C-alpha cells in the first residue's frame, strides 16, 4: 500500500492524528471498493462511484506519502 516501513507507518498512526485519519479513511474506502466489486453487474452509477472512490483513495495515499516523506526527512530516516 504505502512505500514505507511498516514500523514507521505504525508509529505515524500512533503519533500523527492527520495520518491516522487518512489511513483509516483509506482502509474504509478499500472495503467500500471490495463491496462494490462483489456485485455481479455494475450499473453506470456504481461505475461512477468506483471511479470517485479510487480518486479519493489516491489523493489520501498521496497525502500519507507526503506526511511520511516529511517525517523521514525530519528524522534522517
């Protein structure tokens, strides 16, 4: 999922509320996508919903990567 060490991600979840919220939201969107993918037929509105969730999920992932990058540079990791 993220291009970071799991220990760093766990530390960020425990210490950074913004990162924690983004991470939890990312997990929730992944679950939503799995539920939508389980449908046998995708009407146009479901396809649009899948597309929107993917966009939001990617934006959240980008924000998490930015927070991780900043943390790593500040802590010389």
